[in-house]
C-alpha cells in the first residue's frame, strides 16, 4: 500500500508509506495526484526535472509536493511517475527528481479533489525499523 486517506473534517489528510525515504516521497506525490485525478490514467510521456534543498526532511517534503502542485498549475501536466533521489550535504537535505506525465485531460484523467496547498499542520515523518511513514494535510 502506497498511502491511505485519514479522516479529517475539512481538508485532505493522507498517510504515506515507503521502504526508503525516496519511496516515501514518491508515494506522497503519487497519493497527492491520485486524490486530484485518476493517476493510473496518466501516461508518462513528458519529463520534468526537480531540484530542491531544505533544512529538514519535513521542509523538503512540503517543498517537493508544493513544487509538483506548481508544475501542475503552470505546465498543465499531470504526473504519474516519480523517480526521486534524496541525500544530505552540509547539514541540508537535497532532492533530485525526474517526474513524468502528460498534459491534463479531464476526459481521460477525471477530476476528484482540488488541492490548494500543502501544509505543515500535523506534518510528521517517522521511521520505524526500515519503514518510513508520513502524514500530510492538504488545504482543499
């Protein structure tokens, strides 16, 4: 299971899983897009590069998902594939990713929830043994 939705009164709250931090971030992106549209209908035809740095993994996760939302709005491209590399350098976290998708088409991809923003409210990234979990609240 990549992610699941959690109950919330007004916004979208998801819990994401991964066997590595890279898989966690990829699954968070998948979950966000899957809540917005039918991500399985998105063909990975076009590629976009994403390079980010942040102070903490939580900051990096919010920046990552926010960057993808911005790319969706600016390019009109829906994404379904997320190849993510993450590391640390000089006490900062970095992310390098190639995201793939195609121009959004309502007839092909449908429409579910309109996500306005990624929030820090109730944000948590946890590691237990070799499994990572993150909880993310989206403003809808």
